[in-house]
């Protein structure tokens, strides 16, 4: 692809293993250049999948799409690639080249995992971009880095390892150890940066609070799931350092974007991804759709991510103002539920529960039925032996204060509200916890 060729020449003759050189180049690339190159690469991807991928070839035929007339994503009309497509078709249906490395997604709502395949060249190309981002976050030559991302079928640990090959640092892959085991072993390294999952980081920080054992650390980079601002604040205050969030998915080898020191959205890697927002609302928020631009093994065209965000066109205040951003992920489109309380999604409850002591960060809101009414059940895990009755009062009082309109509707009898408290560690059944679930259909099904 055009940008890939341009980049490989730059790395060969100028950048080498010096991330600051790539960083300086990225800073000086005008957005118009990126846009033009994206256009060329998009057309090349469409041509490739039309020729080689049975899935896309059949879809184009069925929908009457002439690939030669497609210049930009909107020319494909209502055609998108979905998670369902990846689950219902074998990877071979999407393959345009010989795969060398494969991963599986962790998934939130399905028992099946999506399988995504790459070539080594594709992985190298994505990995070469990461050091420039890490440099911006404060990583320097000679620093000690550790990843506690698990690497069983999943790409995250592998992605960090590949990125670190292009940064002159010391690196340890810890994999996802229980925090207590990591605690014992990390002390002798005193890492400068740790890449991990947010839920693991909160547990690890709680452990360090109980036992002591903080050391000066530059930053944590978290990914794999969203992190509430409450959890971020908790970790940052405890360690007196920054927590940055990276955003990506296995489908993109984890590389859509990463925060900068201003923490006002993720700077997106537009060399690799063409991002669109599907059906944006009045504030520009909608589902993120990504087309991979540099992949020829298993390219994805207009892939619906289910993540809700918006494109930010205003320049950032950091050192790379020319690199576009998307806002922090607001939730998943499949987690937005219309019910008696209104249109609900995780951010509503993040604010409702923010700052409440005695519960863990793993909570869940379920929509159930109680007679003709919707019952909204708040599910919490008790963190430190607080009493359920006391916690229920605190939760209800805060909900009442922060959302007087929602509370008024409870009092008017438009829906019901309940709290349920569980022991720590019981809500998360899979890798990712679905924050808002609709369980009304289960009730209907059980009656049939
Ligand atoms: Zn920035």
C-alpha cells in the first residue's frame, strides 16, 4: 500500500531504531497528506478484497457494489463488516494472503471468539509506530518496561513485546499473574513503566496499599478494557504517576489509538486505520467503524467496533497537535439499553457510583422485569466488609443527588430500583465485564 511503502523507505534510510526520529516526522506530517494517502490505500484495499476474499466478493456481488467505483468508505453505502460476520464465517473467507500469526478476541457477549490473522510484516509495521507514542508518554532509552497482559491466544502481550523490539529498553513479559505473585517478583526490578489491564491494576494497587511497596514509576499504560476516571484517579494518587489509556482491539492488532499527556482522547493511527462514526448523534457520538489500510492478509473493510465515541478535529494541546483524536470510549453500542429508566449506558452509572467507598470497580447494572415494570438492579461487589444495608443507603443517596430526574421517575413508579451485593470477584465471569445488561429477554424465553 502507498503509505506502507513510504514508511518502509523512511525506516530503512532514516528512522532505524530511533523512535524520536519517527516522532519528529509524525509531528511534521500535514493532515492533508495523510488524507490523500488514506484515499489511495482505501481503494487498494477494496480492490484486494474484491479479488481475493470470498466473503467480500460475495457481499459486493449480492449488494450490487462495483469495487472499481468505490473511492471512499461512504461509497459502500450501508455495507459494513460486523462481529457476527467474523464469528459466522471462517477466517479463510476473509484471507487475501498467507497468515503467519493468529490471535483470538476475548469477546464480551459471545461464547465464540473471533480469529484474526496477520503476516509478520503487518505486525512489524504496526509495532514500529508504537515507540513514538511511548516516547510521548515519557518512556526513554534504558527504561525498564513490563507487561502483565495475558498472552493466551490474545494479542495484547505480543503487541507490547513487538513494539518494545523497536525501543532501546529493558523488557520483561510477566503475563497476567495474580497481583500477589507479581508483587513479590516486581520488587527486584522497579519497572519505569507497566502495561496492564485496568481491573488488574486496581487490584495490584490495592495490594500495594495494604502491604507497602510503591516505587517511583513513570506511568502505567492500560488497555484491553475501558477504565473509569474514578479508577484512574485511585491509581494515579496511590502511585503519584500517570495512567494512560490505549485503545484498540485484536482486529487491529491493538493499534487504533493511544492517549497523550493531556488525556483528552486517543490520538489515532491513521496510517493504519480509516475511522468513521456510524450514525453520529447531535454531539457527534456514534459507533466507531474502522477500515484497516495496510493489511493484505486479513484486511477488514468498515469493521463495526461496537465502541461509541466521536472524532475530535480540534488540534490537541500536546506535542502532536496534527494527529487526529477520537474521544474516550463512552460505552459499547450493544450495551445501550432502552428501558423504563430511559436510554441507559455505562457512563451514566460510572458517574452515579463514582467515589463510593466500600465497593470494587466491578459493578453491573441489569435490566429485569418485575410484573409490568422494568426493574433496574445495581449489582456490586463488597470491597472491605462494609455492610450491605449501609452501602445501599449510600448508593441510593448518591444516585438521588446526582440524577434527580431518574429518581423522580422511580418515585412516580415508572420503574423499580434494587441493589444486590455480592462477594468480591464474583461478577466478572469472563475477561471483560459487561457493565449494563438486558435480562428481560431471558425472562420471556423462560416462559415460552
Ligand atoms: Zn495530544
